[in-house]
């Protein structure tokens, strides 16, 4: 009988990171966690130190391997899922960040984005499936190039690199410092054409961003590099990288008896509704259109950000009645998005930390009149990566 094989998953959130060891049945046997700070130096600004994020990721990977008591020779691959849109720029020679990470929640470029909508919104929406909003990476990159001394000079001489969190981590965790990302993360920058699946020169021009600072883009299932042996004691391939919401949708698709129009809701720091579209790219308000991996290759999906929910739940944990009222209201907010999906779901797959409260599934089923099915674990983002790793082997 062959020895059991295991995979390592890194799930990088906004306020902390988790590492998991999954067995060959995609069951999590170990989970570790480390927090890191998020700061708000000015109203509407949200930043974090990329070096602390990297340090926490290395720590949780080592913690997970140690806690598992599994020989590293049986851990065959690493996968990464991450908070999207968060923007990091670094010096290619020193690999040091030139400014703190500007987190997805940051609104400092709101006025710049608003001023450009009349002229550029249609083209951006058509090519990226998104809206011209500070939520996404492009205006954050432009702000750093404009406001951080030396940033533009580094770009001019070819030493500046941009990446979302996955790209920053791959550069530092992997041998030979690859500058790479995957399609799901690239699709959240406002610079990636989701129809051609390439960086778009015209979009780069709109935001005054030199294309050469952008990473190479791979499908979510690919070989992104090899983990440096000093991280866990052995070099293993990184074979899956995917944005957090797309990862949990992949888990929902994989577990569905009827994958067409799979619909999932993640209740985490934010609450998101997604529905698989298939191979045809289409736009539908109030949703964004994005990319997601499937067994048949990269497909399109709709995504709606309902609300920021995690902090609201945390505030009410000491009052069961207030929490119940909030969860009722959250389920109604979700249903308003569900009703606007192009295909009425036969079931809604749910995941995320808030689903640990069993009342939420009941409230959501009552609000929508649609069967609710929780994923096998509320850590749906991590499960999606484990399934990608399994399906790539």
C-alpha cells in the first residue's frame, strides 16, 4: 500500500492567515492561525505591513507541519488562497516593499475614480467585468507611483514590481523569486482583460501604469514555483493559487450534483454572492463578472459584495438576541442579490465563519425559499485550494 499523501494550504486573510494540512480525501487534519495588524493612518485609509504578513505566513506553515506530526516527505504540494485587490509594490533588486500594502478596503482614491467614470467606465466594465472603484488595485498602484518618492524612478529603470498578496508571497516563499499571479487575482486589478485573459495596454494607460511592473499570469492550476526548503524543511511545488471568493466557489462547484449555475454565499469578513456563468462572458447589474477555474478550464462567474459582515457579527457576540436580529437582516440582504441572479438557484451553497451559527442557514432558507447546503467545512476558501491541488495531481 502506498504511503498517504498530504497537501499544505495557505489561506491569507485581511487580519490574519491560516495554514491547513489536508489529507488525500481533502479533509483538513490540522489548522493553524496567526494574526497581523491592519492600520488606518487617515480616514478612509487601510494599510498593513507586507513583511509582517509574510512572517505570519511562514510561521503558520511551520506550525501546521509541526502540529501534523507528518513527515515533510509526505507533503506533496502547496496551494495559496488570498484576500484580493490588496496592493503591494516592491523593489525587484532588494525584494523590499516601497510602501505599506494598501488593503482592498482602502478608499483614498475615491475622488480620482469618480472623476474618470464618465469617460472610462464603459470600457473598463466591458473589458474587466468590474466598475471603476477604489476597491480594485489599479488606482492604488497609481497612487503609490504618484505619491511615494522614488517609486516612478524605480518603474522607469525596470526595478519596480506590483503584486496582489499572492504575488508578493510567491516572490518571497519560492526559489528564484518568481513574479507571478493567477487569473482570478489578476481579474480584480482593473488592468486585466477577462475576455482575452491578458493585461490590457489601454487599461494600463488609463491609470498611468507601466505594463512591465505587472506579474506573469497563469491559470489557477499551474506550477507557480517551488517553496524554498528552509520554510518547512523541504522544497515542494506551489500548484494552485486562487482568490478567496473564487476558491470557495470552486469548492461549491466540485461538490455540486448539478454544477451548472452553481450558486454560493460566503459569510466572512465580507458577505459575497457568486453564481457560475459558464464559458460565455456576460455583464449583469449589480454584479461584477470575474473568472473562476473549473474542470473544463477557466469560466466566468457573477459576484456581488453584499456587505461587510464579520465586524458586525463580532460586535453582537455577547448578545444572542442582537445577533439573531442581525443574521435575519443579513439573510434578507443576501436574498435581494439572489433574486437578481440570471438563473434561480436550485440550492445555495454556504461557507464562511459566520455559518458556524446554525441559525443563519435556517434564516437564509426562510428568506430565499431555496434549499441551503453548507460546505463540508466553513473554511470553504481553504477547501477550494485543496480540491484544486487534488485535481491538478
